[in-house]
């Protein structure tokens, strides 16, 4: 009997496939447009993989999406604080 895969397991498989597709598109040498698409896919899939990789395997769809949004909000906050503090830290060295 086949075991039914949970939502987080399916999502993790999709993220791994997206990472592979992004790497393949970056590795090709024929089209700059495909390179840009591959780079975008790779960046987005990497950020999503941070959240998806930390999901509980038995989480429901709603809990999974809420957790992913929460992790992405934390990532945005960390990057925003870093961008905001760069000018301040640059002035400390003078």
C-alpha cells in the first residue's frame, strides 16, 4: 500500500526540483534571458527552501503556509535592518 505524502513533503520536492531547474538554467550558455530566469528561480527557491526545510512533516496546509509566511517575514526584517544599519556602521569607521 502506498503511503500518502504530506503537504510539506510535496512542497520540499517541488523546492528541490526548482533549485535544480534554476541551476540548469544558470549553467546554460546560450541565452541571457534564460540565465536571468534561472537566477530568479534560484534566489526565490533558496529563500523558500529555508522555510520549507524547517516545516514539521505532519503540518497541515494552513499551518505550513503560515509558518512559511512567518519565516519569510523574519528574512525580510533581517535584510531590512541590515540595509538600514549600513550607513550608520559606515560612519563608525571614520
